[in-house]
C-alpha cells in the first residue's frame, strides 16, 4: 500500500467528523500524495519526513495559493500538518502495515506565528466603535477586543440565553475546543462590553435567537453552519 492510498483511506474513516477537520485533513492528504506519490508506506524513512517538512516550507501550497501567498506554508501550518502526518502513520503502525512511525520524531515548527501578533490599544478600538453606526459591528469589536473571543466562530455562535444579565456573566460557545470536551467557557461580562450587549438586546426582534442575527446572514456565517468556522 502506498502513502497516498493509506492517507486517503484514513481521511475516508473521518466521514463522521467535523467538516472543518476533514477540510484540514484533506490538505494533509493532498500534500502527502503530491510529495510521496507512489512511494510505499514501508519505504518512508525519518529522513524522508524531514525532507517533506522542508518541502512544505517551500512548495506546500497549490498553484492558486502561490499567486496570493507565495509557495511555502507558514510555520504554524506546517507544524499542524506534521501532527496529522504523524497520526496517519501511527494509524498504519496500529494496523500492522509498518513497524514504526517515521514521522514520530520529526521536529515541528512553533505553533505560534509571532509575525501575525499585534497589540491593539483600547483607544484604537474605541475610535473604530465611535465611527461605526451598526450596533452589531460595535458589539463585535468590543467582544473581540475586551472579552478576547475567537472571531467570528464564538460571537456568531452566541445566543441570548448565553447571557446571565443578573449576574453579569456570559457563556461563550467554543466550536474550536468542542471536540476536546470544552464546548463553552464562562466569563464575566466586562464593563466595556455590557452597554453594547444591552443595546442589541433592546433592539432585538421578539423571539430572536442569535445575538448577532444580522451579521450571521453574511456568507461567512452561512458557511459556518456546515462547520466551516
């Protein structure tokens, strides 16, 4: 059995998993197929895996992605894909197809891309909020800056019953960590956020479910309904 064949079989067994997970795993399967092609599972060495990691950093994207972002993947993406590669080969070990996992000791780049980190001063957000007329956008910016919610997945998953007005607490849905048994987290509603939520609640149509009902009508939210957060 080849690397590509086993990787495709591994992906097929994820048929019942989250759509977003299958999407990421599909990229990994494509990368393995493009690089190893017809190589048999048992022929892959740890050195081959090191070469594959370097290939991801220089040629891992599709031709369409290359036009927009360049040929190589980011360190964080490479690290995640190598984790999946290790899982795919570990599965082959457990099925008796190979004696050991060549991806087991491959060095993975750091998961955090420091180049994308940027501190946003509160004054900047308050200036943006003051310039924005739509109350949902104002509340979204406040939640992202002060409550630290993952945007858009967490605020767009918020329903009105997630807010405890009396205790001033909020249950924040977390699609990203749901698979790890943490579907939500509790937090106090901060003073910078509460007025925005109150205005949204006062203006919400009777019987409405989602806090950000209008923004959820956007294409990004429609895709999220299928698990594409």
